[in-house]
């Protein structure tokens, strides 16, 4: 597997003595930290003032698909996200971004989330098809499709996600999940092996659907345990 790990950009800057890049995190190759799969720019891309720094150290920039909800809670539910206003706002943002991306030779990869505009498998593949031959992509991040009401049928949702999106997705973001104790209406991502995700089911889907040459990205924390969960050595 071509494993990458999300690292906080501020921590990387402190370790290397370099200036902190204008992103929240970077996906670095486990075996060669100089190889960057993507830079993740957080916050709400549909909110005011969201920008991409042209000096980021990767040609691929990842971000959320965004929300119409206002306020500091990026994952507050908003019904218009899943209706015409959500897609119209996202499409306008992408149309504005594409010329800049093409000029700089970069690609923008949206990471779906159940509470954002791109919230499910169908919405993801629809956007991929609509934006073919443009520098717009959608990642395979199956855990982010889930809601607490789906935890009894995770295999069905994961299977559909892998079967539909493993081909076009530029990277796989693989994370475990738990129900948020402070808000049972939300799921919280955790390192592999620390949540409710079934290991046998997940590894079977990865083996049968994911191209091992493409990046498989792990969230931060407990890296040796996550690699063991994947059946890999920590070296």
C-alpha cells in the first residue's frame, strides 16, 4: 500500500524550521516525508474570504465541499446544503476556481461529508461526471458519508462507496469512527482500530477495489497501531 499520513502543518513547520504553509495539514508519504500527496485547506470554501495560497507545496489541494450554515460550527446541519442552493453555490465557487487552478497547474479535491454539499456517494459521482476534464476531483472518504443512523449498515454504505468512487478518486482517506459523546447526532473520526469500523470488511474492500499505487491516507495519531490494523509494518 502507498500509505500517507496527515500531519498538522504547524507541527511540520516547527520540526523543520520552515515557515508554516497556508494550510491546515499535509499528507506526507510514510516512507518518504518529502513526498506530499496533498495539502488540506480547512474552513468553509463556500464562506467569505476562503482562498488557496499559490505557494503551497503540492499540486493537489484538498478541501471540504462546504456548507451554507453560518457560524463557527463547520458541521452544523443546514437543509439547503442538499438542495439546489447548495449545489448552485458550490458550482459558482468551482467555476471561479477553475481558471486559477488551470493557470497554476493544480487540482482541487473535494472531501465529502454527510453534512456538507457533497454529502453522499451519488452526489460525489454526479459531480465527478459533471466536472470531467477539469481540475476538480472528489476523494474517497467513506467514513465521512456516515451518520449515526447508518452505523448498523456500514458495510452497505462502504461497499457502494468503494464500488463507485475507488476508480476516479485520487486518494483514499481511511478513518475509523465513534459516536460523539457530547452530540449523539454526530460521528467523530478516530484512528483506525479505535472505533467501530469492521476491520475484515474494510480490508476486503481495500484489497478488491483500491489501486495500491494510489495514496491511502491515514488520519493523525497512533500510527503504529493503524499500520498494524492495516496489516503493515511500522518501518
